[in-house]
């Protein structure tokens, strides 16, 4: 019975660690998605500015 208790404790600890790591990774994904959206917006703005006719000198 002691072996089962120890294994249960080990698995519970591993599950908590995996849950914590999952939360951290989900946060990182959200940050990277936000960065990607900002980069895309910036790139669109740059392309739009380059395609505007330039005023005559």
C-alpha cells in the first residue's frame, strides 16, 4: 500500500507541475500572438505608406 501512496504523490506532483507549465506556456503563446499581430499591423502600415503617391517636388 505504501508504494501506491508514494506513486500517487509522485503523479500528483507531476500533474501540478505540468498544469503550472501549461499555464506559463499558454501565457507565452498569448504574448507571441499579440507580438505577431502588432508586427503584421506595422508591416501593413509600412506597405500602405510606401504605396502612397509622393508629392511632387
